[in-house]
C-alpha cells in the first residue's frame, strides 16, 4: 500500500485497536449486540509516525559509473516536482578580498542574463546564467585569461548546444592549450576553475581544482563539487598511475591541487596525459523550489568554514535583507575573522526574488538542545550511510 494512502474505508477502531472491516463483520455475526457499540466508535486512520525534520528530503547517491561519491541533487526531489511550474529567477552578488597575501590572484564572473550578454545569435533555452570562480597561483595571468575566455570557448565549441557537457569538458582543455600558446602571458602561472552554467531549471557545475560549489536546499548544504586535493583518494590513484608523486600533500612537491589550468612548467606536451589535469568533473541537477541559492567560493573560504556553516549564514542573512551581495561580503568577513590566510572570493546566486521562507520544526515532547545547523549535519550523516 502506498505511503500516506487513506486507510479509513478499510479500518475502524474496536476495543482501542484498529481492525479491518472484514474482521468487524465477523464479530457482528458472532455477537449482534456488538454492532450498536461499533456505531458509537469513530472511524479514522491508523496512527502514523511523524518525521522529526519535516523539511528535510531524503537523498540518493550518484550512479556507480561516476568516480566520486557526492550526493546527486537530482535525486533530492519531492513527489510534486514533475508537476511544478517553478522557473528560477537569477540574481547574484559577489565579494573579493586580498586577505593577508601580498597580491590578489583571484578572478570571478557573474552573468545573470546570459541571452543579453551573448546576444540572440546563440540558440539556447531561456532563462540562462553563467558564473565562475578562478583561484590563481603563481601570478594572475592564468586566472585572468580563463575569466575572459572560458564562456566563449564553451559556446563556440562544436558540441554546443547539442551536448553541453561535452562542450564544457572540451572548453576546459582547449583553454588550457590556448593559454600555453599565448606568448604574452606567463605560462607557468595557473588557476583552478569552477563554473556554473544554467539553462532554465538545468544547472551544470564544472570543477577543476579546490574551489567549491554548495547548494542551499531549504537550509541544508548539498556539495555539488569535490575538492581536487592531491591526497584525495581518487586523485592520488590517478596521479600515481600517471607517474606523479605526492609529497607532504603537494603534487610533485610543488602544487596543492591535483587539477588546474596553466602551470605548464609541470605539464608535458599538449595532449599528453600528465598528473596535473585541466579536465573538469561535472555535476548536473534540475532546480526545484527547495533549491534556494548557490554558494561558489575559493578554498580560502572552505579552509576555515564548513559547507553547512556557510549555507546557514547565507540563509540567515537572506531572511534579514535578501541581498546576495551583502551575503557574499558577510561570508568573506567571517572567513577573515576565522584567520583565513588566502585570497577570498565568494559568489552567491539566488534562484528566487523572495527571501527564503522560515523553517518550522515540529515541537516534540522530548526536550532537545541542538541547533538547526546541527540537525542538518545529523541528517546529512544519516543519509550518507557512513
């Protein structure tokens, strides 16, 4: 029987317990006097256990063919998602700070209306948006080059728009090669790259490096990218298979990330397989009304703050002033207060013009002393089957 089905036509209460009507009929035949007592009884549904956190939605895992185990937000859908007419409205804010470093090597891009930005010549669904965070190292050249050209490489790829995933993968590799060919730039500089391309309700996250994209889903943090650190298990296997080494957490003792664009002093000839890869990992999902905002940030943020902490802070601020620009600044300032020792760049993208709604947690007879953030962390741990 389906969960939540109306059981009242087939069940009634007798002697303090719920019994089927077939059983009641047999009782009546044995003792007709019981019928009068039954008429005074109330007909209702059997009691159901109420969930402790009503606003949380169960999660599912990515298919086994994907190489990393982040949760698949596509599975985080409510039963009515197929009938919803929800269409996101994109509005964003960003903030950058040099932090304690001597120079600023971060770059980022925000395009809330992609059609107005690229013109009507490109044929793709509306509405559309594009965002990116690029954490440079060894100089600003690589991050600046990628910020200026990555969108062009995507939409001009031969796979676009028939296969957007192939176009993005191809664009990351091609822009890496194009950077190496530009004799006016320092090809030894490098950058991580995190992008979000959105068409209608479909969002594609591409990541190469240790920037991170985190979805705020009714107050719960859902990580949409994996940090490409050399010590990460799958990255370590890939690096060692290609002849690379990891020393004290650094790739070949030089770089703290396993994937990046540029850094051609660490790569072989173009087209060869090398431990330092520019190829991104992709994650796609369909946005629903529960998906409230996306946080994109460089590792300077995530080094000192958990994904859930960032989502909780942004949601609280949006409920107060509904300004993603101020939320970005608040995240950066909080990271500085926690002694982040890196450049800081944060982009916050909202999917609605309205602030997030208040989350009501049902009252229980058992007294509890746990915060809303703690409840989300507990829910995530239970869902992860760890």
